[in-house]
C-alpha cells in the first residue's frame, strides 16, 4: 500500500478481490485502487462492486465517488448507497461532485443520514478523522 497526501495508506486490493471485481465490471475497467468503473457504470455495477469491496481483506473504509452523469446511473443509486452504508462492513464515505445534480444528490444523501461530501478533499479528510478516532479509541482499550 502507498501513502496518500492525507498521511493515510491506500489499501492494496487482494488478488481474490480483484478477481471478484473483474466478474462484475467491464473488461476495460480498473480493479486496482482506486477502482474505476468508467462511464459504462450502472446502478447494478455499483451495487455489486460495493458488495465485493465490503468483503475484501485489508479494506478498512470505502470512499464512494457518486456521479449521476453516466447514462447507466439513475436516482436509484442513492438507495444502493444507503443500503450498503447502513449494512455491516467497512464504513462508506461518499463524495458527490459535479454541479447542480450533485447538489441535489448530496441533499438526498444527507436526508438519509449518510456520510457525504461535495469535494474529494473533504471526503478524504473525513476518512482521516475516522482513522484518527479509531486509533485514539484503540489506545484507550
């Protein structure tokens, strides 16, 4: 794993997780970290990829970049994000960026009490705060 600008390690995705991702993404998509679903992404693909990543070894948190622009994406993506965010597994921090549609999306996510931010950097800082809190709690036990 490598260090990013926020002082955190970017998880290396295991070979078994990459194999499982390849089953649900287009052949030309990246299954490294970050996983790039490309403009061919669909609601169903997001759903399956989140399921795979939540089971992946060494993945402590998932940053989900949510965009409504690709043609295979619908408003149902908010339901998918909510279901995965509230289920067991690593926490999911959502970044929704890209103009007025993203603003509407962010409002919808916040109404559902999901952790969502309007910029990539704010989402990364939230993950850093989550990590620091976990380290602090670990030292207290």
